[in-house]
C-alpha cells in the first residue's frame, strides 16, 4: 500500500492476458503490470471492464489483485475493481482487496439485474462501511448512471467515498457539476473513454483519467506536461494520438499490447472474442499507429 495522498494522474488499466486456451497467462500478466508502471502511469486499476472482469472467475479476480499488488510493489497506487453480481459479492471482493494491500477500490452497482436509485445508494453505503479504503464510484452510462446530485449526496454521506470515474452520456459536464456540488466532500473526478477528452478534463479540474494502459507512456507524458504548465506541448501530442484513440475495441487494445511486445497474444475469453475488426479497419489502425510510434517512450528491452 502506498502513502495516503490524493490520487491524481493517469491510472492505467491493464488487460487480462490469456493463453490461447483462454487460461490466465501469468507471465504476461506480470509483464503488463511492470509495463504499466514503467510507462509512467501514476496508478494501476485492475481488474475492471478493459480487463474483461465479467468473464473472470472470482478466484482469478482475487489472484489478479494479489499479483497486481505484488508486482507494483508500492511504486504507484493500486485500485482494485470489485464490481459484482450482488452487494455481498462486491463487499467480499473489496475486503479481499483490502487484505491483499490495495490502496482503493472501484465499483459499479451490482449488475445481475437493473437497479433502482435506492438500491444503488444502499450498495455504496454498504461498500463504504465494509472497507477502510477510498472508494471510487464508476458512474457508467445506461442502467447504472447516477445523477450528479445523488453522487454529491453519497460523497457527503459516505466518508470514504472519495472519487468518481465519470463515464455517463455527458461526462465532461457531469464531472464539472460533481466537482461544484460535492466540494470538499470529494477528492477527485477522473474520466474514462480511453482518455479521448483528456485535455478538456484537465482544464475542468478533473484529477486524471483511467484509460487502458496500452498507450500509457503517451497519456502519462501528456498529463505530466499539463501539470508542468506546458499546455501547448501537451496539446501537440494529444492531437497526434487522438485519431488512434478512436479505435478502442477491446481486441484492438490487446493487439496493441502484443505489437508492443508486452503480452504474448490477444486471446479474449468467450463471449468477448467476437466481433473482431476487419482488414479495412486494421489498415487504418496500422496507418495511424505508424504515424505516432515515435511518441512511445517505453521500448521493450
């Protein structure tokens, strides 16, 4: 566990590497965790949506959290994904993450069925009471989305509900409203959507972003330049990488990790394996990738 200080910056999300038979590739898992830290990410988030948490067993999820804490070894904070099928499921995963040494947990409401607002409120109250760690609310769109007034009230009522990852239909405006309404009750709002809106998020006062870590070195460089006051330099890099960030299919993300020599293959666990990009899509991705490869500061040794 790292020292207690506000979480800020690029919190990279590694994928879950799998062997061709869809079993956990432990060697590649350690490799991608080392990469995420060495690339300059300011934190590691695992396992969440990019990590295909929905198709992992509980034993695999717990092993991934334990491995993440071990490999990261206090170099940056570890945020453990604990979204589950029911309140008790998430709470069990959160308590395990705390015992394993994670620095925080992140969760969406239980996803076994559509939830009402009162059920969502009860869930986060129970989750916050169950652990002595900061809690991130992943405010994902669709059935799980919470209005900003509700998030602000939760941040006020649950002392350790300290952060929001905002991924609703209007994430930038929602983040601004949360920051304004919650005030000192919240320590930060982070964005999602693959850091495609990173410049605007920073200018609005957001605390960072949680993207897949396949371009973690580029995202970290942009963030560091912004924090150092070089907005023009950050924008130059951002505008170059942005077209490539539009291609954020999970299979593409894994293939980029393979291309960069970080994991062994791009296998995804069923039913996540389909559909895959067609050749025309890959032609465009290859073109964009080649144009920005000089931005990759991490190189496989």
